[in-house]
């Protein structure tokens, strides 16, 4: 059944195919501007809009409405992220692994700002504790960054800055799991927010010199004696031109140009001793190129503007685009001197943009934030957890799956993911009574989870951290038994202490559920019948028209739940039936479209 629903959804978004006809980039006329077009702009350039915001957009007219999105800024209280103060001197550069950390401590007498104990059992334990502390604390603080960002998406009336940052986050994808420093991830996000609507050249140079990207793509080990091709390859393959538009020789030569580019804590620097300043041959040009020269040579290629313009089109307008359309958009981007805001101004005002209403599947973050927006919430609720909710349907902010980011469009929808989208709505309208805050009660590995319980029973550290099989009478190898009695450190204790120290210092996320009063809204709107309620919710939440028989079935369902047709007469028990109705409506395939 669910598979049939998914097929129906994919049928809804399939176009007639990419055709070679020129895109109509002419601006729509003021006489064409109406509520539906304002809703479409709010959905694509932002995350939906309240009734009041839509009315304001309609009054503005098309050009001023688009400019409102291009110039909007976040509320003052969300301008800067509220740090928990978890970073300590000595944590950067963070070692690649726990073995690397303990090896460094043994060789130098300290690591991560912690001095090795001069004697006694487990002299390296404080170092191991600190290693696991930062792994845990950085991840928890990254989750707080995601909440901060989601609130910026929700709270701005016209959040194109955040929508564009979401696009760049998937385009220039870096992952906290590898970077392992929330500060670097935050710095990259702030770059997207600050420069995402400006010059693409400046943004690309900023990303190339960004600490998170330098760590993520191993730029720190890119030296003239051993050039690392990771970053050079991704700059061309994923960030600017696409596969097939450069040679392997170009990758090797570009890698030489980026040698010596590295990071010191949160600052970019070039080590001249490690940089290859000899002549290079790249994309048909010859010279003693550095990394910025390589970027400029790439942007001189027409394919670069076509690649970027087409990807922006597919994100904001429609997934299908002909080669001729990509060339047309690339020419426009070059005409705008690679200025993203100027390019988007043309695109968001165009006839082309407004003919694709309801033809795009909402991404997970987009779905969650837009749902909260339309519910009238003033902040992202803590129940359900935002990060778990978006991850459950395929997208966790600051944790893209690969350097290629997330796949979009139809990849967002499978039978199981569509089911989970409905479950997200259920958890918002009917909060899960078994909810456990993941930032206060993180998921331990099974063995680590048992350590504290055993310590509370009075066991020693050695006894409490023995594997369960040994606790139950198994035989431990003699070498392991000796090491357990007199060891340099205990990994399970380190993992547990890391979580404890992190939870103690990372500020908690407010865990209030969504405050929703559908009955007050419906009664205030003067709705009298189930048909009127369904029509009201349909108009508020959907970008596409539901079939008349679906609307009739929904109205009958509400009437049956109320055991009557009189909405005002049911005011005392109206709330739960309305929530069940909205859950049913927002679980439909049609709601996934925007």
C-alpha cells in the first residue's frame, strides 16, 4: 500500500521531461501577482509563511517581495550562536584517534592540555577522558548549532539567507563526524549565511580557505613533497564543473597549487615551505599558479557557470532541466558576474519560476521547518528532537552523508521515509510520552552503559569495566587480567566520563513540545462544518490541490470523529479530532510537495 502511495507521489512531480525550449526568464507582471504566487515564493525562497506574512507579500508586489527575501536578516537575539564554553586550550589540533592521543601523551608527557600523571595506576586516564569529552561535547554542541540555525529559518519572515545557506551546506558538504570541532562547522555555516548571496568567487575562495573544509578534505597533509588530490578533485568535480570537464593531469596540477594550505585552530594560513611554487599546466594555461589562481581559471570556463546555475535552478525551481536551459542559466550567471543574489533575483521573478508550483518534493529540513511555520510556532520545539526528526526522514544538519552532500528530489521519498514523515507530524501533534532528551541521556554503547550501574553497586573500576561475559563467570585471558589490574588507562571509563563531562558543560536544549491550539484557530476563523474545516486546512497547508473525493473523505472522517456536523457545538472536545485530522492530511503524499 505504501509503495503505491509513493508511486502516486512520484507521478505528481514527474514533468514532461527536459525540453530544449528556452526558459522564460521574463519577469511576471504585477497584474499576475496573487496569493498563490506569494505562497509559492515563500515556499521556495524560504520555508513557507504565515497568513500575515503572505498578506504582506501580496501587498508588496512581485519585485519588492523578492527583494524582501534578498535583504532579510535574522532577529537580533539569533544573530550570534550562544556558545556553551566547552572548548579548552590544548584541544586543537585534535588527534586523529584515541591511540594517536595516548601515543602523543606517552611521547611528550602531555596531550589535549592534560599532563600525564607521574605514577600510579592509569596515568593516562585523564588524557583519555579528555579525548572522549571533546568527541561528545563537540557533537552535542553541534546539535545546538543545528537548533540555532533551524530557529533562524523559522523566525525570519523572508529567510532566503538561510535557505541559500542550506543549499551551500549540501553543495560544499563537510561533516562534524570527521571535522570533530563544532567551532569549525559553525564558522563554515556563518560563511554560508554571510556570503551565500554574494559573489560565488569570494564564497568559493572562502570555502577553499575554510578550516572545516581544510580538515574534512585532508588539506593539512597536502605538501609539495606529497600533494593530496582530495580537495583539488572535489573543487572541480563537486563544487564547480562536474565529472568529465577536466583531466587527471588537471587534478594533479591543481593539487600542487593548493599545497601548503592549512589551518591553525580557526585560522587559515599558507606554509611557504610546503607550497609548490613551480610552474604548473592547468586547463590549458601555464604559470606558477596558487590556489586562488586555480579557482579563477576554473571560473573562466563556461561549464562552471552552467554547473552552478543548473544546480541552483534544480534546488529552487525544478529537478528537470535541459542542456540548453543549463547553458542559458550559465550565461545569465556570467552576465551577473557570478553574483548569486543578482542571479536569484532574475530567477525568482521569472515566469519560469512560477510555472512550477507544487512540482518539487520538500527536503526533510524544509518539511519540518515549514510545518512548524504553518502551525504558527515561534520557536523550534524540543519535543520531538529536531535533529532526530530530520535524521529520521533523511537529513541531519551538519552531518551530510558524504562530500557530495545529500541527494535531492525523488531520493527523499521511499515507502519507509514517507511513513516516517507522517510519524513526524504525529509526534508534533501527539508528543511521545516515552521521549528521552538525547542531549541529557545520550546513547551509550551497551557495555559503557553498564559501567555506572556497576560502580553504584560498589564495584571497583577494574571490575565494573570488565566485559559482560567475564562478569557472568567467563574466563579472561591472563594477559588481559593483568592489564586490567594495572593499566595505563581504561577505555570504557574514558567513554563514560567523556559523556558525563560533556553533559555537565553543554547547555541543555529547551525540551518543551509544540504549543498548538487548533480548536481556537478553527473557532476564531468562524468555521461551522467539517467541510469548511477541511477547506481551511487545505488552503493553509497545501501547495497542490487535493482531489474533491479526498476532501470529501477527510470531511466525513472529521464528522465521524466528532459524531456530528456542528463544529461550534463540539468546542469542548474539538482539539483531539482536529489534530487527528491534521495528522491524516499532512501524511498525504500531496503535502510533501512545495
